[in-house]
C-alpha cells in the first residue's frame, strides 16, 4: 500500500488519496463567472482519480483579480457555475477545494497569452479597462507597472470583509476545503515580503509586523470556515531573493497560522521581482515543505515539478509532505492519478481499472485481457 494513495482525513473531510490538483488560473472566466470550459477542465481530473481538486485563484473582489478573465466570488451570480463544478467533482469521488485570492499590485494585467504585464490605456481591449491596484506599499511590481495604493486601515478592513463574503459563498457552493492565497507576490504576500513591504507602521518592518495583516485575514477565514472543514494557506516559503522573506520566517509564520487553526501549509515560493537564487529542478520546493512541516509541526503540501508516481510517493514516505500537488503535469495527463496508482502497483488486483469510471473501465479491462493474450501469442 503506497502512502500516496491511502485515504486521508483532515478534520471531518476524508479524501480518497493524498494527490491534489494545484490551483491553476485559466484566465477564461466571463465577469468572474466560470464556464463549461472550467467544468470540463476540472472534471477531467476528478475522472482521472485526483484526491483534492482546487478551483483556480478566485478573486474576492473585482480589483483583486489578476486579469479580466479571472474567476471571482464577489457576487451571487458567480456561484451557479461553481455549484455545478462542486457537484461534478463530488459525484466522481474527488474533494472540491477553492483558492481565494487578491492579486494586489500584480492585478490589472493582460491574460498571459495576450501579452501578460499591466493593462495600459494604450493597449487595452474594448471593455477591459485597467483599474487601481493595492499593495502594502505604493511601489510598482516592476518598471511600467501600475503604482498600487498603499493600503490604509479601511482598505484592509474591506479586504478582510471581501475574503469573508467570498468564503460564505464558497461554503454555500459546497466546497469542502478553502485555501487562502498568500503567495507569489500577490496582496497578502506583499505584506510578508520585506521587498514589497516598505511600511514603517505596525504592518511593516519586523516579521511580527509584516505578519499582522495576513494573519488577520487568516483569522477571519478560519473563524468562519466550519470547524469540520480544512483550511489551507499557500505561502511563498521564500522570496528567493537577497534580502527577501526567508524559510526561517516561513516556519515562524506557519506556527502562527497553526495557532489560528490552519490545517495545511501549501509550500510554494517566489513572486517578488529581482534576481532569484532558486534553481528550478524536479521537486525543488520539497525541502521547504519538509522544513515547514517539521519546524512548525503542521501538515504541508509539496508542489513544483513533481511529475512521477515514485517521486511523489517518496516525498510522502520520507515525511516531507502530507499532500502532493500537481499543476502542469496534471494538464499533461489528467489521468495521472489513476496511472500513478497503477505504476505504484496499488491498483486493484485482477482489474487495474476497477476505480476508473465504469464507462471506461469496462472497455479497458477487456482491452487489457486481449492485449495480454496477443502479447503472449507473439512471445
Ligand atoms: C496555468 C497555471 C496557472 C496557475 N495558477 C495558479 C493559481 O491560480 N494559484 C496559485 O497559487 N498558483 C497557480 N499556479 C502555480 C501552480 O499551482 C503550481 O504551484 C506551479 O505550477 C508548480 O507546480 P507544477 O510544477 O506541477 O506545475 C499556476 C500554474 C500554472 C501552470
């Protein structure tokens, strides 16, 4: 029995295995509303055996989106397609989660395939105006980017209320897991990172001060989110830049999140501008997950170039993470999860397709028997 494919329970939510589809913006929503594309996109992972499936970064407010194509949950109309997605994922045995987000100073951008970067008056598409962005300090993410407003107490209160309102809608949609997006240079990470955060009030300077606002958002979310259901927080474990947020700070932050009742730290990295000293390699963020898991004594999720079943299982067996998230590899093979189970020799004896949707399993089993017979005849 592989650790990767054992059932796992966090609070009262039981997941069929430890695999996760990482949140992935598709930049294809219409006025924040997901479409049939998203239903098919996420549904294929559920049909492929994933344990927990996150809906992409979902803006808690209009100004909190990265692009005009982002998912949102700032009004009730945005709930209908999410309810359909939740129902589909559950019907296929997967656990539905949603990542709630505010893009901060990286908001008001073009979709990646439409040029990325900030929307300018000179290059905006009809009906797709740029908007005022927000951050801890009034420093643009890069030259030529929008200058964000440095948030005051009122702005921070609005963000807390927006996260709460979005979480209420997410719960009403039937989501089992909520994740607070606190990574990648977006709003909440712009407080943690000393590169983005140049404040000299009680929200800037020392780590205690830099943690204050994101912790206050986490508290509002955790206090609301039902005690039977898990809450994850995705962090950038390090900025990976000289003078940036460090792994030691991440461990301290994780300890504070744990005190609030956060269940799992989703260990990503990066997102601030500057020369990164992080080298992309297979499983390159796993050491962060390991350090946070043991340093803060909390469950973690590892992500980043995890592509192989044995690699994924080893990460769990070595106690470097409790969950394994895939993004691009899941796009590459939406049935990665069932395939991985077979590769680890854990698929049901006799019929390795038993857990697949019967509509496929029936034919695949027949196909396998025929292939086995044909191969034996050739040999
Ligand atoms: C198309 C795409 C969209 C992404 N959108 C999000 C997102 O909405 N929220 C987030 O936290 N990370 C996002 N990421 C990062 C992934 O969740 C993941 O952390 C990263 O791609 C590394 O995992 P991988 O090597 O398995 O792709 C995105 C990545 C991709 C490729």
